[in-house]
C-alpha cells in the first residue's frame, strides 16, 4: 500500500510508544494514529508492530480489535497488517457476523493465486488456531478459476 510521504528515518520504538499514548483511557486520537501509520511504508509499519509487541507484550492487531470499531478499524487494519494477516482478520470478521458475509471470502479467493491463498490459510491457522473455513473451494486450471460452492453460499445466491 502506498503512503502519504514515507519518512526516511523513523524510530519504531518511539512510534509504538506514541501509538500506545494515542489510545489512552480518555479516548483514541485518530488523527495522530493516521499521522503515524500514514507516513510510514510497509517495512516501517512492520517494525512498529514488532516494537509494540516487544515493549507491551501484546499483539498490536489484538489491541486494534479491542480499541477500534467500524470503518476506522478496517482502515487501520489495511495499513498496519501485512496483506495475508489483514485478509485473515477481515475474513474472520465477515465469518463471525450474524449473517456471514461470503463476499469477502469470495473476493479473497478470486484475487489471489494458489500460493497467496496458501499464505492466507497459514496466517489464519496461525492467528486463530483452527483451520481456514471451508466455504468455497478454489480450483485453478489454466488460469480459469472454477468454483465449487457449499450449499450455504448457493442458498444466499439463489
């Protein structure tokens, strides 16, 4: 993902502490969070995640889940997590809704290659400690994606 303007020299530990400070008990300073992650490239954001975990012994993405909600949460996830982890979290949120949103899972299966889907599956198993939900099966044959869809999804479409 692109950034506004990536800073040349950053200090991940200072950014992690500033991020924690933005999430005080008096509320969340969303503008400050945007200024932190919006001016960092993917590598710098990854270093912030590692620094945060090292300092606070807490996964930054888990802290995000508890602190934010709605569209701002989705936006921060898209910026702070690496692509596989980001998609795993978004898929899990879609699955856990009262009416499962299969569109997210279908989109993931359509846009990723088999190798990328395998990375997402591994990330899901690593994060949530159970297997990737077997909703759609993707079979890629000569650049044509064929769908074998389980009955819950068929009922939603029909």
